[in-house]
């Protein structure tokens, strides 16, 4: 009876193949277990907004993690620049995704918005800001908007505005046409950036910090945390106390059936801006809910991008 070939060479080859297979499986499992850092599409690079460590670091529950088009536990804020396709109007918009100060909706309220803006000749700067910016529990009074305004998230917004102006020539941007657009919690940051631009919230880092952090225009879509209570148009005093005639022209939009934030958030801010003589435009619809971005196609609110485009023309940011 012939015995199977068990030569040392064959045994070693089989052992090596088994080892390589096991190593490959282990590596795949390790990679799957590792949290992923949010990355833009190929051809776009994230730019750190701080030269070293960001100021006033706060603890977060874990490493940065990407999940279902969003990201959380951001400790190293970045901006990603999307150049306009075709014509360039010279205008730039810093897009501030929402996420309740817990995470960032980087697709729904980020990259998808940049696709729209760049198609209209506007440079889009997508901000990945620090979240959660302080230890966070949804129902507590420890959220950033319940604290002093010098939150890490707002520091990141101010720094980004200054960096965009400092690099305006290289990026073919008019430094006097740099605005902000935010959703939900990002809409609250829009209000902060629009009212606290004379407050320096961090020590200067470089020459870019000599630039202004005042937005030239502001767009807040379904913003939160602006009214003091549901069914009240009493404005958050942290915002109300800093509204001046220098607050930039503002566009507001919120649905009446928004059950995450409420129409009173936009109404209270609208009244505060109107009282100070700030040019402000408010749009509200009966239906549409919250966190719809550009994806809703069945309701009238889906036409909001055209309203914004018209408004930008009326205030002289983009040409007719």
C-alpha cells in the first residue's frame, strides 16, 4: 500500500499556507474591529485647523468612529475644501453639520451639501468640528448651549473662518463673501458665530488669527437650542445679549412639525435679529420634520436650496 507523501518540504509549505491564512483572517478581524476615521472622497484632503493640539481639550468617550454616514468622538477638527465645478462666483460657505453635539452628519448635512454648493459656483468648506464638546447627556443642563459660549465647537468655527480668509487668494475666494451654513446643532453654531465674532475664544495661533471671524452671511436650517422653551419665542439670552446691527444677514428655515427642535427656535432668533435691524429672512412649512438635508423630494420644503440661491443673489453674494 502506497503511503502519502509526507516529505518535510510539503509539510512546511502546508504549515506556511495555514499560518498565512490565519494571519490574514486575524488582520481582517483586527481592521474590522478598529474604529474608522472619517475620510472625504478621493481627491479631497482633510486639513487640520489647528497647528498642534486644539485648545481646551475635553475628554470624549472613545476614539473617533464612523457610523452610518456620521462621525463621533472628534478630537482633531479638520476642514475639507471642495472647489466649485465650472464657474467660480468667489463665494465660500463653511458647512457645519448637525448631530446634537454628540456626532456629525457628515454625509446628509455635509458632503451632499457641498455637492450642491459647488455645482452653483460656490466653494464649500466642510468642517469636522469637535464633538462631544463637553461630557454630554441629552436631558441634562450640561450641553454646550447651556454653558458659557467658549465651547470647543465654536472655537473650531471661528478658527475655520479665519483660515478661509487667510487662504482666500490661494483658493480663489473673495474674503468678503465667506459665510456659514449649519443644520440643527450646527444651526445653533451659526447663531453663535454670527453674534460672538468680537469675542476671542482662544489664544492666537498664527497670522491667520488676525483675520475676522465674522461671517459675511449666515444660513441656519432647522436650528436648535435658540428658544428658551417649547411654545416660547423668548430667545436664549446667551445669543440675544450679543446680537448687534453688525450681526450678518441671516436666512432661517424650520418646519412646523419639527419635533426634534421646534419652529420657536427660528422664530425667537428671527425676532431678535429683526429688533436689532439685521436683514433676516424666515421660511417655514407645515410639514417636513427634521434632518432632511437635500433628500426630501415630496414636500414643498424640498425647494429650500432654490430659496437660498435666490437669497444669496439678493444680498449680493453671488451674481444674478
